[in-house]
């Protein structure tokens, strides 16, 4: 069904029918979305007007189904329902989106289901038809004897006029228990932002090349669920129709929900008796390739399975554990701006408390090396870490190589021939080879300049024989008057005689220390 853009008068709807191309909206290759502005070109001699069960349609012979028309998306139009206070001439609005005022639901509450239900407008019957593709009706009830506005597109079936709501937002006035009902079985909620800004109540701010509307905070209802959305202090959000290059590069046009920057969030609905178990985020084709998001609690703290992932132009899946029923969680932007083409939420059985998160401590928390020194180790203590291993990385791997084995991290320095230098070694827990890092700790690493002073520590060997000297050995020299003990390396000042505070290096070729 298509209608004339901006039409407010009857007889501006058109039904196109064919068994060939452009026929199945469920087909991933189906090129049209609600609100698209489309140019149809009919082929003379092939296209015709026909009456099918008292419904007029533009169609063709089945043999011409592949060639009778061409269609091209040329932009986006605002979908504004035509308000109607009477349904006496509803049939004239076939193929058009309308809002019928003062509609009354049946005297007995019932379940929305695929099929027809008779409502009333005054004394006149209004047939309401829910299609199998309508969003959010499964398991929901309409309230008894409730009066309000009902939106949908007008269709004909065997000559009888019907009003077809597209989603629960169209029928929100008749929700059991109010206009913001909680669905009975929210196993899988899909927010497909190709539905347009009007998928939400109130409508999302609309943004395109000619309209830069945006918001920084708001509460929205989509298909009966409530979402609180807040941008960062320097960010904003909006429903985005990217038509900036529509005329020259139509393939770059897309729809998405834009939100930024780091710290911005979408707070998800808390469902009675259900806990959020999985989230799938799909990025828009024009999104920043390295934008990231996480699933957090409402305080912004990490939850198991929800750590930050790259969403970008692709897809990020979060398999959550330890989430609690009747509890809200957030999709939190952790890097740049995110543009979501689709958000999928999965809810399962809730209950219980959030499990204790893996923990890690390290000892020591810093390392100091001499200009020429041996490797040193870091001892790691882990808890609540079944399935996790210790991993490590170095900010200067060329000079301070770090490796992990079991619960020990080894840092090996290269010889320093220049000025003093430092680095940071990160120690973490991981259950996926390092792609995700949990409970990370940092260890500061320093190394003395070449020829520098005594390194910290007291683990030095005393040399009492010249034969024990090794070329390149660095240390401190002490001698007892009279030479009884000879040349020796000691730790700091010696009791045996004169102490020296500068480090010396033994040169085998000259047989002395310099």
C-alpha cells in the first residue's frame, strides 16, 4: 500500500499487487521500509487496474510480474495519519494511514490476536484487523469498554473495510491497565529503527540533512515498553535519516538511532518475573567503525557478559549472566557515538542474586630494575575465577617483555644503555584469550639509567674471590684496610672497611672496576 505524500483527503491511497518482484516484506532483499518515498514507473500495456473482491488495485497479468513496473526509493516522507471523526466513508481511505477518533473497545476484555475484532465508533461497527506482521500484539489484551483513538491503515477484505494497526503504539489507548502496558511474554523484543521516529511515543526527534532536531534526555514508549534515554553531557540523540548524499549516492541512505557520546545510555524496561539474558546490537552501515557499547546496571557498573564491545557497523552480542528479574539495565555507550539500526532484547526467567565477580590482586604493585638486571616476577591471587586465566600485556614490550604462566607474571628487561625509563605492565583475567579483560591491575615498572645508582632491594651476593667476578657484573665495592678480605661486592656500606656509594662495573679486559 502506498499513499500520496502529505495527503489529508480521501482517495489518495493506492494498492499495488503482483506475485513477482517487491512482494515479500520479510525477504531480507525487500527494498522498502515504512515511510520511504518511492517513485513507481508502470509499463504501458502491462499495468492495469483490476477489481479483486470489491477491492481496486493496480496489477498485471501473472506472466508480466517481473517486468510490469520498476520502483526506486528517492527519499523519506513523514507519516502523518489522517484524523477521522466518522467512519461513514472509511472505505474511501483505502491504502491510507488514519487515526479514528472516539473508538470504543468491546464490553469484554480480550486478547489481541491475528484476525478481526469488532470495535465501535458511536453506533457503527469498526472491524479491526491485526496482521501476523503487526509488532507487539502477541499475548497482550485490550481493555473492556475503553474509548480512545485508534491508528492504522485502511484495507478492504471481500468488500468489507478494515482498520489495521501497525503496532501497539497505534492501539495504546486500549491497553489493559492503561496506555503503557507490560507485555505478558517479553521473550524477544525487537527495536527495528527502520520503522521511523513514530515508532516511539512521543516520537523521537527527527534528524536529516534539512532538520537537525535532537534531544539530551527523555522517556519513550515503544510497543508498550518504557525506555529512558540520556545523552552524555556533550552529546545528543535522535532518530536519524541519513540522506545527506541521497541524490548522488543513494546506496548510502540509511535509518538509525543515533546516541552519544561516551556515558550516554538507553535504560531498558524492567520486566516482572523476567531477567534480561541477552542483547544484540546491530550498527548502522554509516556508523563509526570503532564505536563501542556495554551492558551495565543502572549505576553504570559492569555486569557479567556485558563488557564493552565494538558495535561499529557490525553486530555485538552480549550473553548475560547473573541478571535479576524486575530489574532495569542499560545499553551504555563506551566509545564515540553509536548508531543502532536494530536492538534485540531477550528476557528469561529471573530470580537470584548477581554472582560475585572474578577478582585479582598482584604483588608487588611496582617493579624496579637496574640498568642491567634479571627478570622479576609478579605473584597473582585470583578468586571467583572459574574458567578464567591470568593474562598480561606491557606498554613497552620491546624493553619490558611480560608473560604469564599460571598465576605468575614474569617481566624481563633488556639492558638499558641510555637514560632511565618506565613502563606499565597490565595483569588481567580473561576467559576468551584476552579479547575481554576482567579485574585488570597495573604494575608500574622503572629501570635505572646506564651507570646509575644502586637498585632497590637486598638480594645481592657477596663476592669474596676474584675468580667469582664475571665480566659486566655491577655492584658496590668495599675493602678492609690491610686487604685481608680482598675485593668484594656488598650491599651498601660494609662493616669491613671503606664503602662506596656509586655502582661499579667489572671490566675483565682490564681486571678492574670502573
